[in-house]
C-alpha cells in the first residue's frame, strides 16, 4: 500500500469517527430534550394535583366548620331541653 493509500484510509476513518461523534451528540441532545420535557410535564401534573388537593382540603375544612357550628347549636338546644325536662319532673 502506498503512502497515499494510507492517507485515504486514515482520512476515511477520521471522517467516519467524526460523523459517528456528531450522530452520537445529536442523539444524546435529543434524549436530554425529551427527558426535560417529560420532567416538566410531570412537574405540571404534580402542581395540578397539589392545587386540587389544596382546594379539596379547604372545602373539607369549611364543611367541618359548618358541622361544628351546627353541633354546638344542637348541644345548646339539648341542654335546654334537658333543663326543661328536669323542671317538669
């Protein structure tokens, strides 16, 4: 093999290596972009779920406050009824 033949082989191997490097970098970049998008989508879903849980919690707190008020009113009425029944006896 002549000197020029080795130059062609080395040049070809270099170009194939450079092309393989570029393809690898492009694929790596695409994979990282896809992963970042998936993370952002998951974070958005978590945020939405957290907001929904907060709204549900606030609603439950309001309902419990209303029940507590009604229970206190019911206890007051029961005491009144018990007092009246004791007076009647």
